[in-house]
């Protein structure tokens, strides 16, 4: 059975102008109407993306001596490990 309640989220909780009691551990689906939301990435997802950028930068270096252009590519693609990996 599907029942629809109108309302909004405030501080992570569903707020409705109607008196609504939703039992714990009940399966729900949430449809966002109007504004787009941004998805929050987990720490593991952020770390994975940072490592992918790091390895892509390393892979972009050929086996030849490092040139000024190579250094510029590394600087443009560098990763702040303390920030990206939350070290």
C-alpha cells in the first residue's frame, strides 16, 4: 500500500503540516519536488576519487626525463592528501 504525505525535511527530520506518525523500520520512498539536492559523498568515496586523480597524474608521466610541461601537468592535477584523505 502506498500513502503520500506532503511536507519537508528540517534538520534531517520529516515535518508535515498534518499530524503524521510513521512507525520505525517501515520502508519509505522519498520524492524531492522542486529544488535539486546535492548528494553527500562518503569519506571512502572522496578518498577513492582522490587516489584516482593521483594515479591518473602519475600515469600521465612518461618514462622520459621530466620536463617543465610534466611538472605543470602534475601541479594542475595535484592532490592535497591531508585535505582529500582526511589524514
